[in-house]
C-alpha cells in the first residue's frame, strides 16, 4: 500500500447530489463568505467595506456519453462535495450552477461552477 501521508495535491473527486462526475482538471473552491475592499481617500486609507459573497466550487467535467449537459445548467439547490488529495472534503449546500457550459468537443470537456451561501472545509 502506498504512503499518502505527504500527498498534498492531485487526485480529486466531485459529486453533485450524490452523483459522481468525471473531473478532468481545474477543480477549485472558495470558502470565503465576505469580500473586503479597502476604502482610500485623497488624504489616506480610511478603512474598508465588507460585502457578503457566495462561496463556490468549480471544475472541468468530462462530457460522458450518458451525460446531458443541459441538465447541469438546470441544477439548483444541490449539494456539491469535492474530495481532495490531501484528505480534505469541501462541501457546499443549497448551491446553483452559474455561467456558460461551453463544451470542448475535441476533449469532451466543459467547465462548470456552482455557487451558494456557504462552502465549508473539513
């Protein structure tokens, strides 16, 4: 059995509402729930503003023969789970798919992004 105690990156798996999808590349996530912006004036830095932001989980999926890509676009109120090579599990609940789903037919792939009120790491 291989020792994976020092593995930090690489292999990843993704599920949406319990269905596993082929993840080819570019898995990413953001667990932040606020966005801060520095407020500066002509006389110096005044402070910052803080606005709520959606967390996200995204990746490039393989367009398998039995996959209906338009079905991904219809996804709302879903749970997305990303399992990482370092043992971390990233979970977003009540998420929805955002953005275009442009399929690259030469590679059989498309990038998709799910956003929602909170993304948690465990």
